[in-house]
């Protein structure tokens, strides 16, 4: 494989001159969310050129409300990428989490069981930090990109075509990273005869509310009750994120703020319900829950990262973190190739990434099954949930296993 570099005239691209434009780069990254930006920044730190193609605007990407629990592996990657200063200043270290059932509550101590913690720092802020870093280094970030087509990914000469403002462009490259989510073009580029897909759709969703109120607790509370699941989370000291399990068919507009707060209070212990500070919601939405994995995660010179390859239920906050582990494996594989000419890392990318993905899927499935009420649940099933919770409460070994998964399995 040959090594190629180029000096990209970023302004010429973003101005979309009225001619078809052909350029070359080493890695084309389809998708300008946090995983694509992180990969681009890490490659930049090693002198490897990339171009990021994003279908939406920067403001749209930054407007997405997502979870903000960062595993230790992701925080280490952000430090390696040189974008962790604000996270280290403003992020909240969490050394444990609380789990409640009825008025019973116990704590899982991450630091005691694993020697590690998680960091609460909003995904929006991670994305903002990455954008600022790429812009400072004049990284090639292209927005409002339409009609992306990945060509010849199974050859030694892949390229990508796309349009900006009706003008056609083409980029020749060595490799393509598909970081464009479940509905993007990257996964669909891999032929059906090559890929297998695995999916579980959960029979409920999460109604989430964001409010400018102090969190009810300084650590997350995962709650289960006869009325269903609830989660008390936060973004910062005056911005709280709360969720309750609901029917997947419900409309968030039908939930008043008062109705939401009353239902949340029903599902958390009385002491926390009494301490809860309520206020107007500034964002309210319903998210469905499902698990999805596609195999393999690479086809020729095309590699899938994040939601393009897998989705996990939000229970346990593994979405962004699992995407970060993909970035870790792909970044190190590309770095090995460009620095040594050895392709072992990129050749083994799918195998390594999937091995960790399925463990994250297992944890999210287990944690979701432990805490939610299912429509077809029997009295026996509910007794089993309570027994599992009481075993987790009383067993240091069970707590250690949960803590290891929550803070993030090693890469």
C-alpha cells in the first residue's frame, strides 16, 4: 500500500467553487459527530491527513442532546488528542452510582472495586472541544454535504463523491471511516451478502427532560419501581437530566412538566423525591431503546465506527463510549500502517472492535433487564429482578463486575 499526503485548501472546499473538485487525502471520515472528529484529531496529532464530511451544519450537530458519562478509555483518548483541558476543569468525577428499588437504595463504588472512575461531561461539550481543536489546526471540516457515495471501497483505490450546494466533488484516499450513524451511507455501502445484522427492539422508551435545576444527587441514581424505570442524571451543577420509562408510542407533547415531575417522584425513593428541585423543562423528548450490531465492521478500505455499526440502549451510557473504543482500534491501526507500513492493526480492526462491542451490548442488555418493567413480565419475573438487585447489593463480586463494565472494559 502506498502512503499519500496532500495539502488541502480548506477555504476552496468550503467556498464550493463552481467546478468539479478532485483532491487527495489519506483518510476520508464520513460523519462530523464526536467519533469522526475524535478520529480526525487523533490522526492529525500523528501527522495523518483526513477530511471530515458532515451532512448537517455545525450548529445542528452541537444542538444534539446526548448522554455525558465518559468512560476512562474515552477520557484518556481525549487527553491524547489534546482536547481534554476543559473536561478536566469542568467535568464531574463520579466514583460511584446509586441503584434503588422502591425505597431501598445502595451504592456501587467504582473506585473501590476498580481503581477508576467515570467523568460526567456533556457529549455536546466534547463535540464543541473537538470542533475548536480541528478549526485551530485548520482541519478539513466540510458541512452541508449531500449525496455522499463511497466508491471502490473493496479496492486499493477507494474514493468518495459528494455535493455541496449542487456542485460535485471527489476525494481519492487510502481509507474511509464511516462515522455517519445508523442512517448514514457507510453501512449501506457494505453489500448485504457480506454483512449480518443483529437487533433487539425493546417494548418501551425513555421520556427525558432537561431542566435548569440542581441535580437531586451528586451521583447518578438508577431506579426501578412497580411503575417502571427512572434515571436521575445531570450535565452540570445547575442542569439536570431526568428520564422515566414510558410506552414507545407516547408523545412527549402530551406530558406536562407537572405530570413528568409527579411520575418521577413516584419512581425514586421518598427521601430523594422530597429533595427533588423541579422547574420548567427546556427540552423534552422520547427515545426508543434497541440494540443493534452489524458484522463485519470493515469491508476492504471502509471501516465502520459508532452508530454506523452498533447501537446500545442508553442504560449504562455505552453509546459514545463504545464509539470511542472503535476510534481507539482504528486510530492505532492506521497509525501503525502509516508509521511502519504494517497493516496488522487495520486488518484486525473488525475482530477487535466487535469483541468489545458485544461485551458492551451484554452489559446494556443486562442492566436494562434488571431495571425496567416489561409488558409481558410475570410475578415470577419481578421476583427474579428483586432477587438480582438484592444479590448485587450484597455481593462484592457482583458489584465489582458491574463497576468494571460501567467504568469501561480495557481496550
